[in-house]
């Protein structure tokens, strides 16, 4: 029963829009499904690493250090703001400058720096988010059954968390790909860049100003 409750909780968390959602959708909209999946895998790598840090108590060291926490928060906020500004700048360009040949049918990534860049953005955004460490430390232990082997159980929970995330976001990315005919129009692309840029900048500012 506790495992079902955990899976349900992970699914609800995945459905709540946040930093991860914004970055994954941005890369999908800019360069197609492959780029979105790459950003997703980078994000999930970061989540799993934070979960493992929580298992071995490393997250507590980060949280105990004001300097480390502040530096990570600054880097995370800067990444979001830079990505947002890039999207807003691209939206200001003439519609003809927007690439309408993006691979929404799931082809190879041809823009946005390729698969590695998208993976790196997903990993860096999650890795530089100290709130992910806080959440991993507070969320996972709630689902460890009494008498269970704690490190092993936490590792299993972290793996399930990642799998649920991947399943949800792959579905979202697939739906975006199906709407490629509409999303590929220059006017729509421009509006999407404006929206995603505004959201990313707002998230970056929120991260920067958020109290610990």
C-alpha cells in the first residue's frame, strides 16, 4: 500500500508545473522531441543524484553550509534567467528567422545545441537547485516502512521516482510532437518563445529571492 501511495505522490509531483517542466518544454518546443527527452534525462539524472546524496547524508552538508547553498541558488537562478532571456530575444526576431523545420515528428535534433546541450541544461538546472536537496531529504524518508533497510529502500524509492517522472514527461513530449503542425507555425512559435521566456525569467527571479 505504501508503494502505491508513493507512486501516486510522485505522479502528482510530476504533474505540478515547475522549473523542470519549464526547461523540458522549452527544449521540446525549440528543437523537437529528441531535445525534450535529452533535457528530461538530464533533469532525472540530477534528481537521482540528489536522492542518492540524501541517502548518504551529503545533502545535509550542502544545507548546513550557507555559502554552498547560496552559491547553488545563484547559479540555478542565473541559468533560468539566461534561458528565459534567450527565448525572449529569439521571439523578438522577425518570424522568418524562426526555424519552422524543427523535428516535431521525433527526428534528430538540429537546433538548440543538440542532444548534449539539452541534457546538460536539464542536469545543470536540477543540480544547481538546492530546493531539490531539501525536497529529497524530506520526501523520500516518509515512505520507508518500519524495519526496512533504509539505504536500500531509499535507493529503490529514488529509482521509482525517476521512472514515474520519465513516464509522465515522455507522454507530455509526445503530445507536443503530435501538435507539431500547429506549433511549427512562425506566429505560434514566436508566442511560445515569449511565454516560455517570461516563465523562465520569473522562475529564476523567484529562485533568487526565495528564502531558505
